C-alpha cells in the first residue's frame, strides 16, 4: 500500500475526487483533509513582533533557577 498527498487548487479538486472515486473502492481509501486557507500566515503567530521583558531583570539566570528548584529538594 502507498500513500499519496496532493495539494490541488479549488478549480481542480472536484475533478480529482471524481477520478479517484471512479477507481476500485476496495483498493483505494480516500482521506480528505480540511481545506487549507490560502493565507496560512493569518492563523500563525509571529513571535518576532513581541518584545518580552519578563526575565530582563534577572542578573544570574543559573542562580535564579537553582533558587527556584530548592523547594523541590525537600
């Protein structure tokens, strides 16, 4: 058995599905994914746009982590 993944434009999609459905159904399983938006950037987050200052005041990060973990050593 083999797996084939296709990315097709909306204008071709129905033709490809029709062709695949015309084949022997016992030898073929059609697994349809959800439609992918043409602009995937809208659904992703670009963290480079953010300036995180939460840990900026920590002078010695290693000492800070050790101090936090001391409570685990009970």
